[in-house]
C-alpha cells in the first residue's frame, strides 16, 4: 500500500512523495525543488530511497542532484531520456517493472510532450504518475513529439480502469476546464464539473488527483476519436491524429 503525499511547489507544480507503508521505502516523483521534500521527510522521520523522473524538464529534475547528495538515493528514469536526467542510476523502458518496497509499478512510454517521457503505473493501488502527458481536462504541449505519438500515449493511459487516480505534475485544471467548456458550451455535465473545479480552486483545494473515468467523459484530449463529440465541436470526418492535432493547436492559442 502506498501513502502519497502531494507537495505544491513553484507556481503550479506538484511533487509527490510516496511511501510504501509496509517497508517504509520512499520515493520522490519529479522533484522540482528540494526544500518541501526534505521538510516532509524530516517530519516523517524518513530518508529518501528513490527519485522517479517522468522526463527531463527542469521543473521535474531540478532537485535530483541535491537530494541524491543528501540521501544517496537512486535516480530512475527513461533509458531513452537518460542523457538528460541528472544523476540517473536506473534506466527503464516500456513494459519494465520497478518495486518501491512491496509496491510494484509498470513503466509506460508516453512520449509526445517530450521524447522518452515515461509514466509510473501502480496497478494494485489504482494510480499513475504521468508527469506532463495527461492533465485534468488537458494534456501536455508537444515540445518534442508528434500528434501521433501523443495519441498513442494517451490511448495507453485511457485503457486503464476508470477508478485509476491520475497524479499529474501541474495544477492546470481551471484553465483546461475553461477551454473544454469553450469547445462544448452546451454540455450540462461539463458545466457542473467546471463549477466544481472553480469552487475547489477558490478555496485553494487541489483538483489533483483526478479519476480517469471523469477524464474519459470530459477531457477533450481523450475524445479525439469520439464521433459524437467531434461532431459537436465541428471536427467531423478526421482521423484520430488530425482531430487531436487541431484540438491541441486550439488549446495552444487559447
């Protein structure tokens, strides 16, 4: 069983400290900065065993070397992205498994935002750390990958059970919600969802984690092959890659 501690950092990042409750083995996901991680570990009287990096961007790896120096932890990342992950020790690929104490995760290659972006899926715990691939009601910008890559990556995540908790790396939900509503303004359930998000953010309550089932119903970037939805937003008769590309371009300009 995993205990997940969510640490808000910078303007809108989330760093996650995960603790295997049986062994007290610890891992930190995408440490942008070190301070909150160290403070939380000290509060819990714990050390740090692993760092899990989803991709190489500075707001995900910025504290790698400082934390490694302090705790001697092992840094885990994608073999494809290993030249850009500071201090990497363990290089993993699509389909590999890794254990945090008694908790086991499977590695998905979810390139698109960057090349070699990976996600860590804990099947038993029904949760995934997906970095900047999938956000609540959004997805990452395509800085290095192609629309086809991102479609393939999102399909991997979308295939998981509806009760999967999505632990993404940013609190972008309100802006994403406004974009989703601009595409589908007559969707009553979406309006209710957006109002729920607005209330949470007005109280400074995180919208993350979210559930994959909700994302399947409301996230424009998971509906690139939903014919009814595409008809409603005026994108009929396009293939998956084309419809995704247009929705992504619309969001980039939103």
